[in-house]
C-alpha cells in the first residue's frame, strides 16, 4: 500500500461524510508513512472538526505543533476547521 492509496481511501470516506471511517484509516496507516505526519495531523484535525469534535481537532493540531509540524495560514483557513 502506498501513501496515495491511503489518501484516496481517506478522501473517499471524507466525500461520503464517513469521518470516523476516515479517522480509522489515518490511525491504521499513520505509522507506515512517518514523513506524512503533517498531512495526517491536518486531516485528523479537519475530520475531527467536521465530526463535531472541535476540542479534539485543536488538540490534534497542538500535538502537531509540539512535534514541530507547521501549516501555512492558508492551510489553517480551511473551512473544515471552522468548528474548531
């Protein structure tokens, strides 16, 4: 399995509104692609926010910052994070 396969699976679930399923894919595959930590963390935050868990979304982003991850201001302006 490649990161592209994981991304397609996550985005497929996202488009279907199956946020918990997308989060499960992230949890399952995150350790296989450590160089994609920033992407996984951003997706996780977006999915948590969309799933009605804004505090968990902010916690996920804070955890990323604690791991020295960075996202641009434009990225963080994504409407999926509005609830957070």
